[in-house]
């Protein structure tokens, strides 16, 4: 959604006014996804409008006109001063973070047509971003993290490729988890191949370092494992989420 109040204000002034309260969309693809999923984008800059709009013509004709309205060309050094490291597409934008209340309403609404993914005290920002991208791709209701990691950290947003706006992303305590049967993934659980995961499932995954917490285990209704040879200890967190969401979709879950 474009901001009609943008008017003729210098984009760099707008950027500096909003940078602390907004989410950085780093690169063309992040901006494209955010716009597709109705993020409110008050400012977007590029070092080369022609190149950015050519990319839009090629890869995102559905949002081309919106990007044409949003993007302002700025000098290369001005762009470089706005971002931690320049993106090959020379595009950056700021988006307003959806309100916590709206996300909580989405997460708590029942009946649900797609699972909520819970990352129990994840440690790796890249994993969290990859999981948000997966959740968006499979149409999951949301991604909840417990623990100290901020799922809206700039590195997570970068890993999520702008798809934080396509699913409800929030940090909650285990006690605040959304309603629904908790299926927790652990190598000691029942083989997932014998199970159908319901659309209202809460799919929980443990920390990269220590697995599922005692608190999460206490909330668990079903402990589920992914097929794995005995000599292998565990899979990476994000790949475990990928296999589980794929299993949900392949066994009758809402189509992706
Ligand atoms: C990297 S693993 C955690 C390894 C950790 N050292 C432990 O003690 O469990 C991260 C999470 O991915 C999921 N996972 C990894 N391999 C799995 C498997 N074979 N079956 C089910 N879940 C798995 C679990 O939720 C696990 O807590």
C-alpha cells in the first residue's frame, strides 16, 4: 500500500524520520514481496529507477505500477549511507511493522485453515528468516518465536526476503501460544509418515543448541519425528520446518 501523504517530501528526510520505527526492506525482491502482501511502504529508493522498473517488468509485473509510484532515484553515495551493505539491485525501502494486536488476532483466530509454526528459543537469525520464508510459501497462519531472539531483527527480515508481511510473525511466551494441538518435532517422536497433521496444528521446533524446552514439552500433545538414519543426530532447524510443512501440504493440508 502506498502512502498518499508522501507528497513531494525529500525521500532521504522521510527515511531518516522513519528509519528507527520501520523495517528495512533490503533489495528489490524484499520490496516486491512486501508490496504484494500489502505492507505499508512510506519510502523506497533506488540508485537506478530504469533498472529497478525493468526488473519489475520482468519479474513482478503485478506490482510494477506500485513500484513506479514508490521508487525515488537517489545518488549512489546517499543510498550506501542508508543500508548496512549495498544490495546488488540498489533498491531499499522502509515498511511499517504490522501491529502486534493484528498479528495476535490472526494467530488466535479459530478455526484455523493452516498451522502456526513455533520456534522454541531459536538462536540463529538466518534460520528464523528461512522459516518465515517457508511459512509464507506454504501459507502458514504465522511464525511464533519464544525466547530472546527478535523475529523482526533486520537480519531475520533480510533472510525472510520481505515475506514477514505474508504471515503473522510475533514473539510470545510458551504460555501465550495460540490454541490448537501441539505437534512438537523431535527425533524421539512418532514417525511423521504415519500421521496427518491437522490444519489447526501448532507445529513446534526446538532450539538449534538444546532442542525442545521442558516448558514446550509440557504443552506438547504429539511428539513427531522426521525420518533419519540412526547415525545422524538431527537436521538443521529450517530444513526440519520445510519437511514438516511439506508433509502437512502433501497429506491434504490447504494447497500452497
Ligand atoms: C538442530 S535440531 C536440535 C538439535 C539439538 N542439539 C537437540 O538436542 O535436539 C533443531 C530442531 O529441529 C527439529 N529436528 C531436527 N531433526 C529432527 C528429526 N530427525 N526429527 C524431528 N525433529 C527434528 C527438532 O525440533 C529440533 O529441536
